[in-house]
C-alpha cells in the first residue's frame, strides 16, 4: 500500500531541499547492519573496517527495525539548508526527554522483545540519559564513519540538490517528484510513495523537506510524525561514481588532449561540484583545481553558477561529449 501526502496551497510554498550530515550518519549506522545497502559502498566499507569496532552501536541498532519506526529525535528534519553536524547534534541533545521516551517506546515496539530487553528497559527507564548517550554515539559515529568522507559526500548531495532545484524551476513539483525516484508519483495535489506500509498525511501548511541521501539507497524513506516537518529521503544521483578515484575515470586520450590535471577535473565532473570538493576528490591543491576550472570554462567546456555561498561547476554539452568520447 502506498503512502499519500496531501498538499494544500500553503504546502506548495513550503517545500525545500536539504542536505543533512546527521541524517547521513544515521543511515551509515543503519547501512552497517544492512548487506542489501552495501552495493555502492565497498570502498567505504573497506575504509572503516576495524575502525567501527570501537563504536557501541547496539542501542542505535535496536531502534532501527528493518520495518517500522525510528525515533524522530535521533534524526530530526534539517534545521537549515546548510546546517553543520555540530548544529544538528545540538538539536538532538536538546530533545525533550518525555517526548523522546514516547518515540523510544514506539520504536522498540517494532521489534519483538526489544522493550523487555536489558538495553530497551534502560532506555525507557531514564529517557534523559538515553538522549545524552544516543547523541554521544551518533557523534562518535559521525567522526568515524562519515566525517572523513564528508567533502566527497556533501559534493554529491549538493550537486543533486542543485540539479533538482533547477528542474523544479523548469517543470514544477508535480513533474519533478517522479524524476526524484520512480516510486514517487503526483496526482491531484497528492504525492504518493510506493512503500509496504499504508500511511496518509495532510501536510496542513508544514510543507515538505526533500532530501537526497548517499546511504539510504536503495530505499526511499518517509519520515517524521507531527510535530516534526514531514521529510522524504531518496537516493542521490551519481552514486555509481561516488567512490571512483581519478585514475578510474580519466581516459588517456583526454589526458593527451588537455593535460592530466585538466582532464582529471573534466572527467570528475560527472555531477556539479565545488572547487574544494574537486580538490579533495582529486588530491590536488585547490589553487591548481581553480586554475584548471578557469581554463576549462574559458574553453566552453564548463559553466559555473552560485548555490548559496558556494560556486558549482558543471560540464557543458561540449564538455560532456568530450569527456564521454575520451577526447576522440
């Protein structure tokens, strides 16, 4: 049965995209327990092998049933379009203990015996302590699992937001939702999400947060009950190239034509990215990447545009053809 989100006129004015380092941390923790999510992430799994052994993730996993509810206070809707992890984890730590206890009880009820287990009883007995300890675990997970790769992940997520924001301006929300994921559909002011559970919600002026995710693949996630702002999480564009290293995708013919640095930059721009993200991805100095970007833009192979406080670069049709043809 599908989930159905009913929009009123005010909701259409309150739809926004967001990127959340806290959400990616939550989904990275979940991914460790979900082999079906590992397909795009073998390099990441190799990097964290052993490092994750020092994390005490049992309480978080207990609150992440394969089907069912995960407490909203652990991963609340992003507080802004460019919130930092520090800002987001502060919101987790500020959760009301009594409201958190209700969410904990609901999540534990989704797994047989979880509420009666020693860990489940401890969470429910002292919700204020549970909030503190769960926030501590999430923060440790961020530093171990996500933060080392965050520049690369953020670049992919921001590129997805930039692309779909432009498509929103071109085709409107009704046409856009099906482009975000084939499980989304729009009909008569209702967004339908093909899922196993049946859920109906009237947004009632709250609008909707649309959020790409690296680690949520292959799932789409509908999140947050009242009073939280409703959120839909979908797999980000470009996951297939997320972990590719520069040498994996720079054709030698393109190197001979442009030089290794400029060829690597052009080949790396499968999705729009910033100078700093490209520098991190390619292992080059930001000043070198900036010079290459300028030369490629002057040659008509790239365009640049501002997204918030950052400048994103993307290939023009000529740049796409040249990179795809290997410089032939």
